[in-house]
C-alpha cells in the first residue's frame, strides 16, 4: 500500500483497530498506525496533512 491508497489503508486500519473511533484519532497516531500496517510500503516522508485527512475520512466512512 502507498499513501495514496486511502480507501485500502482505511479498511486495513478498521480491521487492525476495530475498537478505535476514527473521528477521535489525532494525525500523529494515524501516521504511526499507517506506517505499522504490514502491507504498507511507501516512503514515510511522502505523507502530509491532506493525505492523513483523506485516510481519516475514508476510515470514518468505513466505520459507518
């Protein structure tokens, strides 16, 4: 997975952290959790606020 795979990352996060409310996640935690996903293989420096917002929005959608 790459940073641009926001939907795929969101699904992986919802499976890895089923008891987490994505609306309550700060970007520092979100960033670290994405990096910790086993299938994630992108450069950590390529992330940014817009990318993290897209991942969080997709995760919120998944949770609903």
